[in-house]
C-alpha cells in the first residue's frame, strides 16, 4: 500500500476515519513561501461535513494543526506535516461489516487484502474522510499557484439527471472560477442547482442516494509543462483523481463526446491572439501529448451515487457463508458531489504544482 | 521526462517514430518463464500498420529483436530489452511542422518544452508508433497472466456514432474474449462493425478522420489485489492508459452513466454463487476502493479522431508570427481505434501483472 | 527534498528539532502484525538523550503516540503514523547561526538551499533528533524480523583511537547480539569500553568531541534476497545509512582492509555444513552481487566527531562578510557513537524487511 | 530487480555479458545539448578490456550505437538509448558454474534468487561488463557538467599495499584532474604506479589477483545542492556507487580516519576567500548534511581483489551436495582497479547532474 503521490512534491496521506487522527506529510514544498492559514481553514470548511442538510451530520471542525514544515506561517523547506484529530466518532455502528460486506464498498476485497485486520470503523483508511488531509495539501498548493497567477475552480456539472450550464469557453477568469466554486452549492445555473438539491433530498427521503458529475478547470497554466507517455499532465492527474473515493470516470476536454466527432470538428485550430498562440476552441481540454497547451485545463469526473444507503440491500455473511439482507446504519451523505468539489480542486492544484516544480 | 511506468514490473519505452529504432526495457519480470515468441509476433501483427485499407500504408514488420533478458525463450531475471528497427521512414514529410504546429498534436507545446530540439519526424517520441514496444511488453505479460488463468480482451465499442453490442454480463470467458479481440475488426456485432468500417472509409474519402470507444475486460483476476488511494488498480490503470496517444476519457464499470443512477440501482449486491462471493451485477467494473473485487475488470476509453487529416486546417507560423493554413502530408490512419485494441490489452496486462507481483 | 526511503516499505520522516513535534509515516507494513509497544518504548530509550553523562542533558521522553495504522496494537494495513511532541526546547540558543555557520554542520549550504528560510533551531530538520522517528520505524521492523527468525545487533567498534574486540566469526547468535547491543555502553570488551568512556569525558572536559566506528550485524537473513546493480542489499543499506547524521564512511565485510588482500585470501570458500551451503570465512560480509549470501550481514560505519563543540572555532559572518570566531552554545553530545547504535539497528531492520517484502 | 537509478535523470542498464548486447536508456536528459560523440568513444576506451597486459584479453570495441534520443548529435529530449553488441563471447567456459558456485561471486545467491534461470555466461547481468553502458551515460553527463564548469577526475589511490600520493588540497583544477585520470595508469606518483603494476603482474603470475582503492573528486559543484536525510548527495552517490561490482567500501572526506580525530581537528573552519565562503580544510569531503558545501567533493572506494582467479579454490557441487575443488576458466582482470576509474567518474557525473537538474 502506498497512500502517496507526486514526484518532486510528494503528498502522503495517513489516518483512518475513526482512529486517533488523520493527516498529511508533504515533501518538496518550496521554502520561504508565506501561507495564509485562515484561507486554509476556509478551504477546509468547504469540504467539512455537518454544514448542510445535504451532508452527513457528523461534526468535525477539520482544523489542521501544523506539526512540522513551517516557521510561523512560512514554509521552511522541511517536510510539512499537518494533523487533524478525529472527534465525533461512533465506532459501534460498524462492527457487523466485518462479517457482512456493504455493496459498493471495499469491505470484501479489503478483508482479503488485509486478512481481516483492516480498520473497518467508518471505512477506515478507505473513507472519504481521508480527503480532508488531501485538502490541506491542496489548499497550500492553491495558494502557491495563485501567487504564480494560476487559478483553479470546479462546479457541479450534474446531479442525477439534472445538468448545470457548461463552463463558458470565454471569460474563464479568476473571478468567475472563485465565485462559482465557493458558492454553498457550486453551480453556474442556480435554478438547476435548486433542482439538484431537491433530487438529493428526495433520495435521502427514500433512504437512497444520488451521484453526479464535476467539472474542474485551471487557467493560466503555462504551455509546455508535462511529459509524453506515462508522466504527462493527464497521466498524473488521472492517477491522483482516482484516489478520491467514488470517482469512476474521467474525461479531458471533449472526452467521450469528442470520440463521436470527426477530426476536422474535434481538432482545435491554432491562432495568434494578442501575440499569443491559442486555439479557437478547447476540445483538447488544455492537454496535448501529455503537455499543457496553454489553454484552460478542463476535465470532468463521474461521481458514483454514495454506496452507503439506509435502504435494505442484499449481501452475504462471510462467517455463515449464506446470503443475508443488510441495513447500513451510520451517518452518510445522500450525495457526495458538493463536498467533492474542493477535493478535485485540491488534487488538481497538487499535480499542477508538482509538474511546475519538475521543469 | 520519464517514459516509464510500473512499480515491481517497470516498463520503459524508448525511440522516435523515424529514428533508428524503438524499443522497451522491462525490469522485474519473474525468472524462469518460458515465452512463446511466435505468439508475441502474432500479437504485434494485430497492432502493425499497413494491413488494411483502414490504416496507414506505412509498412513495418515490427518484429522485435530480443537484446537482453532471455536465455533462448526463457526469462532469466535480468532486464529484458527488445528492439524494433524503423524501416519505412519518410522524414522529409515533416519539416514544415517545426514552424507550423498541427492542430490536435503536441507540436506546439513540445516546441516550448524541448526548446525546439525535439524530433518532429513522424511525431518523434510522441508518435503512436511508440505503442509497438508497449505491445511487446504487453504480449509478454499476457502470456504470464494466461498461465495464471487471467485473460484480457477488448472490442470496438463505438466508431463515430455507431455502437457495438455491450459485453455480455454472463459468459465472459477466455474463449469469447479471445475470439472477439482477435477478429480483423474487433466487434461483437459484425453488422455494426460493417457500418463502422464504412464510416471510417467515408471519413478517409473526405480527407477526415473518426474516433471511437474501446471497451476492455479482464477475467479471473483475483479479489483483493491493489491498494487504497493513489496506488490502486484504477489509479495505476489510469496513469498507464492515458499514455496511449489519443485517449481522452476513461470510465470503469457504469462510469458516467452510473453517476446518473441512484445508489440502490448502481450498487452491486453481493451473493454466494457456487461457494464464491460475487456480485449480481457489475456496475463497479471489478474495482472497489482501488482493490479488485474478483468480478471482471471492465473499462471503456474514449479515443479521439486521428488529429492528422489531409483536409486544410487553420494554424500559425511561429517564425512569421502569423496565421496560416496547413495541409498535413504523410500517411495516417483515418481511425486509430482498431489498432489501439491490442495497445489497451497490453497496458492492462502490464498493470495487472505488476500489481499481482506486488502482493 | 525527500526525507523518505524504501520501496515496498516506505518510511517518511518529518519534523524539526525544536518544532511542534517529530514523527514518521510508514507505508507498506504487513497487516495483522501484533506489536509489543513496551518493547518499542524500551528501544526508544536506548537512543533517547539525557540518560548518561556521556550525552546531551536535553530531556526528552521520546515516547511515540500512534496516530494511525494500528487497531489496538495490531497493524491494520493502513499507513502507520507515530508522533513525538518536542518538549525541552531552548530555541534562543540558535539565533546567531543564521548569520555565522557552524563548522562541520549544514548551516551554510542549507542557507543557500532554502534561501535562508530553513528552521535553524537545534539543527531543524538536519538534527540528529530526527533519528528518533527512524527508531520507531526500526523498532517495529525489528519485531517483524524477529518473528521471522532474523536478528540484528551492533556494537561500538571504536571510539577515538580505542578499538573494541571484533565480532566473533562463530557464535554470532541472537543471545550474543542482544546482550552486546543493549548494554549501557555497547562493547564486547568492557575494559576497552571503559577507556572509550574516559576518552569521551576527556574530550568533553576539553570542550571538544570524539568520533568512532560502529559495527552492525544481522543473522539468519536468508540467501538470495536483493537485486543486482542499483537496488541491491548494499545499495539500499548505503542509501539509508548515510541518512543518519555524522556517518562519513561505510564498509561491508572486509571492506577497505580487504582491498589490500589478494583474491585467494579475500575470497570466501563455499562449503557444505550440516547440509547448508555456507562460507568458511565472511570477508564478503553477507553480500555478493547485491544479493544476500545467507551468511551474517556485517558492516562498519565511520561516525565523525560531533561537530558541535564549545571550543571557539573559526567561521564567517554572512551578513558582515567577514571572518569571525564562533562559540557554540546549546547542549550537545561529546560523542554521538553510543546513541547511534540503535539508529543503525533501526535502519538495517527497515531495509532488510523492505527487501524481504519485495521478493 | 531494478537496474536503474536516478530521479530526474534516470539511468537504466540492460544486458548480459555474453548475450546479444548491453545498453542503457537515459530518461530526463536536457534537450538541445550537443554531444561530442568522439569524446564518448574516447571515454569508453578508457574502460574497454584488452588494452593492456593488466586486463582481460577479451576484445570488445564497446563503441555505442545510438538508437534513440539524439537528432544527429543533439539531445532531442526523448529517452536516449545506446546499444553495444557483444562480440568476443566464449560461453562454453561457464557451464560448470551452474553447479559449482565461484567464491566471491553471486553465483550461489543468484541461483536462489532466480531459481536457477539466470544467465551465468560471463557473469550474466552481474558482470562488470555492464559498467560499459554506465560509462556511456557517464560520458554524456561529464560533457554536460563540463559545460556548466564542473569537472570530475579519479586516481588509483592504492593497489594492494602500495599507496599513491593523496590528492592535493590546493590546485585541484580541471587540468590536473584531466591529466591524472586519463593517464594509461591513473596515479599521481608514477613511481608508486610502477610498483602497483608490478604487484598486479605478480599476482597474475601466481594465478591470483589484487584489489585497491580509488579516490574520486569533483570540483566547482555549487554549494547547496542535495537534500537532507535519504535523498542527499552522499545517499545518492552511495546507492549508485555500490552498483559497480567489487566495491565494498566508501568514505567521504576524512571518512574512517576522521572518526579517530577530535571534533576540533576534524571540523573544517569557514573562511572568506576572494569574497567566497570556503573551508580551510576539506575533511567533510564537500558534503554537509546531504548538501554540497561548495568545496571539492572527495570520496574513496575500496575495490576488492578480482574474485575470479585461476588458482584452485574450495567450493561445493549443488547437484551432488558435496564439497569440491574449483578451477575457474575464462579470461579475467588480475586487478579491476584501473578499469574501474572511468566507472566511478561516470557514476559521479550521473548523480551530480541528476541533483543539479532536480533543483
């Protein structure tokens, strides 16, 4: 197991959902960078649970304590370690899962992988809670990127069968990205957002859940960053993005829709605009041959409906070797999409900064 | 740049499309494995160009010479190196590209990344031709997996707007996968395949190209292989798959369609079947929490339409700093999807074997 | 910067000497291993300061808190994180060092490397104090190796110009290694040890310091573990061992002395002994071609005299750009050799377990 | 097995001594660097066998063919691959070794590691012949370093019990290093060199061999390059250096001798000299805390006497499970030290360039 990614900037996540704490170690941060610790806290609150009827009622402040890597609020070049203590844990909820694996969860394969020794409480190390330390790392990288003029934002492109408006091809600027992604419900079209929230509540009422699609975007990332083949911008993003629980699909630019087009329609013509080389459209999503093109980086991810649902489901008892119904107790998000938004911004920021530092 | 992937089994690709040769170095192959060299050659022919009116007329035998790592046809534990000499190169075709970048290609970002020193001939190191050494590595890994009872196959799920039948949920066996994936046009539904080929030829006649979707599947991969977070089965596959040129999207199991479902519909119930723990459906595509579930691994990739088209396109002259039309000469595939089938089988085989060896 | 080593078992160290805390994250520990936490504490006390007139009077309990990776005292397969809070810190001692670098320390190159932003207090991340989290990781690995029959011990082979007796070629067993290495002063010949301690105290009285040599040994490590070339047993040990501050030399088996011999004298003849293949001598130190031979692993390291001495030394003022005398305040070990013993056992245990897990 | 090292600049070695060929793949070379291919050939000749009565009579031109990574003689940014065909192979010499392992060689542990499938001919992948591709990589890196003002040289510090003069502390300049290291017998004191050569010939006459010590030096490497703990200048060098067969010891600066000194004698005082921060002595060998100090990098390695000797030795028959005498046939160097000189320069150049590129 290696819960780590990155090459120059290495992010290593530790912790279990209901253990003592969760945290992150970051190797390779540039020294001498002044961090806005309040902005990190604010970013963490965007992911934190218990803030809305749409999310789990578990209460966690998720305020990181910085153990190492800072002198005051300045990076000192040593590995940064940030720690979050777990507080509102109710471990009794989870004991039956050692015998009866939940559909859509890693319980069964983890039992084989870890010979039954894994921490099942709250999903253990597999829990979405582990995206909190990821967001600490991301919040730091977002600040370092912003100083270099690079901005990242994301919106809820779909929940269930309701779609948000697409990202505008023009006017993708810092202000727009900031405004959309920090909304309490991060959509471009608020009427669509209203319907999405109703769909989430309806699912919750039915003891069920819904999934959705998130679209993420980075602007002003310079051209020519990345590598061909296996260490490219897309490869590195893909490896890291599938580390966020519930992500089951990823497409860059026109993605699956683009595979239906002809080359003449999907190719993005080059033009000179104000002395800069750009493309007139962005079907390539800012990546060509593993390298950044200088156009906005745009990708979409498919988020599966939360597998933890209260509704009775079919499973097996591993000890009795028989089929058995399962009702999952515990507190869960009926839709994880809104809280996944900052996670995708985080992972994108980490990968982009890592690639920038590699050049 | 690092044109390498894998952890225990490391695959390192070298070469440029019109250079002296292309090849692969593989570290970490188990010792004492007898290889069927004829089967490797047969696998290579599935990817080789010049075999059909649907592909580039460039003639390359693509028969690997084994420089190291074998004693006779048995792996000796030392790094394996296989080399393919380039033969049918026409480098004069490519000189204008140093000034006028092709839409949909990496020419422009590569010029920045490599300060203009990159080998542009035939796409250089960015060329799809570099999937030939990948296929050597894949052909070897496929044989090692087959000895362990694991089989991989893929089919053309779509070309342009024409869809093949989906993979059957039942009866996914070695014989079926083998039969479909080695067809001269790898579809389940031959009538659909006929239409796809017409669409490809129509695009070619229009000096244009089409893209498509490939679905790949692995069976009998044991449960509990992989890791949570960033070194999981999905993460490793994703990193490697986006190393194949023209791949712009990837989804596991129900993927983007699954994100539209409710949890109760997308979750796969566990059951006991003949004493084995299985799921009654496979929306999770064989992966849960980065670990294999024991169900078939199923994923789909979006292949963009070949960016090299004869049709005149819009570009810029970097030297003259002005917009300019571009007509691309050279020999190109009007649709890369059929030849990408063995590449995806190859990359899947490498990642699966690497993860098996890691346990 | 990457304060991490290992391949399957990855050990990542964080912290600064006078920061909030120091700690370690370990990825890749086998699941289901029961740890003896008291034995870990006992091992930590062997390295801890303030226990003897030979070491710094700084008082640190160095008792690790386990944040993640355990369920009770059993490894759960998730990354293990252990934390030690710093307590007895006196940061005021160190401020002048930002301007006047200490001879024999990394102050000056670190100022260039980190643009002056590094944490200088107590040596920051460069401090020998960072071997405490290394010892946590080592104590765990020693337990896992002991369960597999493999034992590691070390002794003080020399302090200044006084030599201990050499390790016996025969009778290198668990009991012997355990007895020697856990002595309060870890020598085979106690009379020599007495002289060494006098030499240390004499140096301390002179506001000076002494260095020495440590010999480390592992028994029962099976033959055939490791790799040729750059990932071998010697390569991995060497990379990790030079991570312990003050180590300036390393030799395996007969080492430098062996380079003076003829091949016929330095070669170790193979014999069958009780049905096992062994060598009659061990000039090769248990390593041949990067692989373990099945004979005891034996190496020696040179530990430089502690560079921090109270005696006035010559240095420069970086701000005033002039030569200046320097008197170092703070609390320091007049000889680091005794406290380095468990550090070498720790690093050896980590590397051996990592290589065992890789096979 | 991973016959690879480096982080940004990755060097991967392949081949067996008597296989089709040997070679190297280098990822991460800067693009646009013009190489002097004749200088590479000249460097290769310094390592090549068959040039003197002191070395094996095996005749190998060792002229590399560049398969990839160059356009003409300019690096294009793609992985560089260079290949050397093996020519003068006599494989029949080695067959008995599958049963009777040679003392001082990896035959026995390799048989366990590779289940008997390893290529034994000429030592296979364990052969010193694999330093030829290392030297190709090193020759390239030496050129790139020289353009940046950094020069590397080495001399034979000892053969058997005869010592060369030490490196001068002053006047270590490019001209001196170049002159010494390219001598046909690379010593500072030619009278000592004469005695060394007599000792080598005497050993050869006795069907025996001798070892020695090599001292290597790099000048003008800037201060502040490297990392604390496990990715430092010393750690990286150590990992790579022990990849050269027959190296059994390594010490930086005053090394083992320094461990006998007091801190006040071993510390190197800082001074300002011509406006530059330097030390008045160089016991630290140019490395402090894993970082370069700006002073010359100086290290010494212990080279064991060639284990292949014609003299009859004691071994075992693995098949018959009995002790048996062994006479080794084949062609061998009575002393490998002279031919190891360029290998150490090579490995040093690779590590230094890698660290420079990482900053």
